[in-house]
């Protein structure tokens, strides 16, 4: 499959073109995103398959493992094929209990950017998201000092484009007052629609919206309405959830996570499911 035949086609992030069907690498680390995977060879093979299928957008972070997914990506894919864009996040660390403590002071952010560059073996990161809030979701508060630090690193040539993640609408606006952003990566899916207004506003401004947990995250979506639409269409529920996201707004990029090749294929096929206006109305009701 080439990128032109992946569901959703392509979208631009600044001057980068990516397939709207991307891949989230978080699930490749060990249980609770800590430590190595049970099958590192399988994880590397899956990453190579992602690229062979034409996907040109891989989402990762140094905090996954920590360092595990970035290392797997480098081992599997370096030297990276032309056109592949690896998007990373900084702003959260890991503690011994598997928590995600904030690491947004300037020194931690600088270190995190350099760690990502070293582990991924890159001279410049294509896109870095500043991860805000905590595991419960976004939290109010100024991001100025942290985002100015990333803007300085961008100015130094270490980062091509910036984005924010787990952010409130006010933080998105504050970030944009400091430096241009090309994406917002927040939690959003069929059942979790908090960002509806933000998505539409970003679409109008040509900024991508990248839902994390597009399938519900650690507890994949369960909905009788979703299952009934999927059954009617002869599709799988997860695929229909992705097809709905692609239809929800043209600025949405998908980064579903999986450690399983059969799920990767199922999700690509499912995201191409044609949804009628009636299907969309039924699916729309799930999260309202
Ligand atoms: N910015 C942030 O704060 C943040 C937070 C969380 C995640 N992320 C990013 O967003 C990406 C996506 O989120 P996610 O991976 O946590 O959650 P997700 O994509 O919503 O769901 C992943 C889960 O769904 C399962 N799954 C995938 N395809 C399936 C299928 N066809 N049938 C049944 N189950 C299926 C996976 O299990 P299998 O492995 O068995 O397929 C995995 O347990 C992450 O990989 C990460 O890159 C960012």
C-alpha cells in the first residue's frame, strides 16, 4: 500500500506532509508503558510494517518506557526513509511507580529534547509537542516559560515545528501568542468529545488536531451503538471509530496504538469504512 491509498489521504503539518492515518508507538513499551516489550523483535517488525504500509507519521515520546519506544524506532527504522516524520513529546518524566510527573522547567525540557535527538539519532526533531496537565487531563496554568524554552530550541535549529498536548483552549491560545503551532494533541474519541469546539476552531486556522486515545486508550471503546453500526456495515467497531474520526474534521490525524499486526491491518481497513449520514448521526449521539 502506498500513502496515497491509506484512508484519509494526507495533511500538511507546517511544511511536512504526513498520512492522516498514522501510528502511535506508546503501546510498544512494556506493561503500563514501563520497561521493554515482551517481544522486542516483534515490536521492531511491527514498526517496519507500519512504514511498509505507507504510514509517514509515527508518534512517540521519551517518557514511553522511558526511552524504550524511541530506541525501538531507531533500531527498526534508522536510517529513516525519506518522508517519514517522527513526532515526539516533552514535558513529562516517569517515576519508579510508573507515574508521569511534570518535567517542564527549562533544564528538563532542554535535556528531553537532546535525549530525543540522541535516542532517535536525529539532528533535528520534526515536531515536538509540549505535554501539559497530568494523567487526569489538562490543568489550567500558564505555559509561557516552558513554551518559550521550546521556541528557543526551535530557533537554535533543534526543532522544526511545535505543538501542544493535553492542553486547554486557553493554553493553545497562549502557545500561539509565543510561537506558531502546527498541531494540538489531546484526548478525543467517539465517546469523549470535550474538544469539539476547539477542533473546529483549529480546522478554520489550518492547525491539525491529533486525538490521543482515539480507540479509548487503555480500555478500548465499548458501545452498543458503535457495535451495532459496525455490524450493519460488516466492519469492526475500532475501525468504525477511526472512520468516524476521519469524517469528523479534515484537520484530524489518526495515531491509533497497537502492538499487534492484525489490529494494524484491521484498523487501516476499518478507517476506510464508508459512513452514511444515518451512520454518522447514530455515531454522533454516542458522545453527546
Ligand atoms: N499526548 C499524550 O498525553 C498521550 C497520551 C496517551 C497516548 N498518546 C499517544 O496516542 C497514541 C494512541 O493512544 P493509545 O495507543 O494509548 O490508545 P488507543 O489508540 O486509543 O488504543 C490502543 C489500545 O487499543 C487496542 N487496539 C488497537 N487496535 C485494536 C483493534 N483493532 N481491536 C481491538 N483492540 C485494539 C490496543 O491493543 P493491541 O496492542 O492489542 O492492539 C491498545 O490496547 C499512543 O500510542 C501515543 O503515541 C499521547
